[in-house]
C-alpha cells in the first residue's frame, strides 16, 4: 500500500511539473547590438569607400581581396605620394593588380 501511495505522489509531482513547463510563457532572449553592428548598419547601402580618407581598417573591411598588409600599403602610398587623383592610380600600390581593382571598382571613389 505504501508503494502505491508513493508512486501516486511521484506521478502527481511529475505531471504537475510537466504542465507547469508547458504552460510557462516562452522567454525571448535579449538581443544585444554590438558597436560594430551599429557602425555597419549606420552606413548607407551602396556607399563608396573614398581612397583619400579611408583608414586601413575600413579598406580591409570594405574591399574584396584586401587584407591588412594591402590596406596598410594603400595608406602608406597615399601618405608618401599624396592623395589619389583617380581610382586607377591604385594600380601603383604594390600588391594591387588589375583583378583586385576590377573587383572593387564599383566600391571605390576619389574625392
């Protein structure tokens, strides 16, 4: 008799717990926005990168085929030779070839 009573209590407890879990409202996880995500979303779509003002991090992030070394080479070229007069002048930077320029031409501007 004690065993039957014990099993009935365990069954009632488990049933109550499962009903409470099912009936509990779902909690939506809070979404946090990182500063980098704000920076990227604040930038208008289709905005071009200005070769004469962009820093190495921006060049690396926005241009295809441009890593840290090539981005720093672009900035170094600009500092030693003055501002870019045209997008095609980017070909003068060591490590930048016609393929990279063609891939990024629509993203670049010179002001």
